C-alpha cells in the first residue's frame, strides 16, 4: 500500500494562511491522482481539490475556489494545499488521498491533520 502522511495543520486566525503537505512513502506517485478532503465534526467528508501527475487540477466547493491552491512536487512525492483567506467554516480535519487514474475511487488515505480557524 501507499502510505500518506499529512503535516502542517494547526491553529490560525481568520484571514490567515496555512499550507498543508502530504508525503508519500512510495518512490513515485506520477501515476496517481492526489486529492484533499476535509471533515468537520459531525459532518460528512467533503472533496476539496485534486491534482494529476501532470498538474491538471480540479476544485470542489465554490467556497474554496480562489482561496485554496493544490500543487505537487513529483520529485519529492509530495502534494500541497495552500489555503489563504481562511474562515472559521474551514475548520476541519484535512485528509490527503490517492488513487490510480483508472480507479473509480480513492484507494489510499492519510491519517488527517487538524486545521482550526479562530474568529
């Protein structure tokens, strides 16, 4: 299995910025689509963004478009989520995930990292 480890979560003031990273144990993730999801307490896990090995990307809810940026460094087997203009409603556990391009769903998940945005 591919192992994913998230980092960079923490407490930030509303309007601030935070960058999450996800490092993979596999030597390469070039054939994988990488995604970020988030889950607030008592809520369903929601799709945030995804990125292909070549840099093509997709964003989920309109609430994150224009504020969040997904990117990846294939040489370091790492994917990032740059979060700007953070709002209290962004508070959630953020999960990194990976799937092969021919898979219908995500196959591998990280342990999650907590992001808390104070008002």
